[in-house]
C-alpha cells in the first residue's frame, strides 16, 4: 500500500471515529428522553429541587433545545416548591452559554470531519486507488489506534473522576462559573456527579457499539477484497 494511500485512509478513519464519537454524545444527550427521567428518579433529583417530574422534564427539554441552538436564551419559567420562578439564575445562564459554545463547536467539528472523509475518498478515487483495498485496512488500523487512545484516557479518568472532571472544566472554561453552589443553583442538583459518570458510560457504550459495526464492515470489506484477488489469480 502506498504511503499517500495509507495517509489518506488513516486520516479518513480518524475523521470517522471523531464523527462517531460526537454523534454518540449527541445520541445520549438528545435522542434518549427516557434516560433523564430514569436518572432523575435514580438520584432523587425531584426531592433535591422540590419539583414535579413533568416540570423538571420540561426544563430539561428547554435546556437541550438551547444547547442545540434551537432556543435563544435560558429564561425558563417553572414551579419550584410550589412557587413560580425562573429555573436558571444569572450565574447558571452565563455558565450554560459557555457549555452551549462547546456543543455547537462539536457539531461544527463533526461537519469538518464529514468533509475530510468526503475529500479523502474523492482523492483516493481521483488517484485511482483501490478503495476496497485501502479503506477497510486503514480504517481498521485507525480504529484500533483511536480506540486504544480513548481506552487509555478512559482508564486514566476512571482512577479519579472528580480530579479529571475539574481539569476538563479548567481546560475548556476560562472562568469559575462552572463551580455552582447547590444551595443557590438548581442546575447542579439536576446533574450531580453520578449523573455525569452514568452519561459518560452510556456514551462509551454507544460509541463502542458503533465502532464494532464499522470494524465488522471493514473486516467484511477486507474479506471481499481478498476473495477477489484470489479469484483473479486463479
């Protein structure tokens, strides 16, 4: 396999893995509404915020719409402890504006990755590379490498989730707005640390399944390519 073919195929595989990872985050965050209800019940969130499940889920959907860019602000009226009020205070709104930036940036990165995949495949076609020969092998190799890096990172984080949770926020936020106070900020009560751990595990499982599907497809492609070569030599 030529070096340039190997480079293009590996680049395509990494773009594919990043696309699948971001899509897995999106799937868990946006596409499984029953997940939030289950987590809220599991960690007794209703008691923590003194709200009814229906009201809390309404707030959650509005928050998700905001993170996706489908809502302009986070001024969400609701009922807490029997009293009408805005769910998010000004500090929480400022913090969630930063979080929204991360979510929208991830979507933009995914678009770029899709473009990279399209361009690399187009280049391979243009230089008349054998796609059945190049892509399955490089995607398999790239997938193993990418997954090994993620597995090592996950193993490191699992040794002290709180420590690396703090480091993550220090890297991606240039302020201390994420340091919420459970006495005044309801947001920290609806997404406690165990919720983040469960969510990370769910994302990992979703991503792992999608990677296995891709890997199986690539192995099938390698088998087809190998079979064609054998028949050609007969």
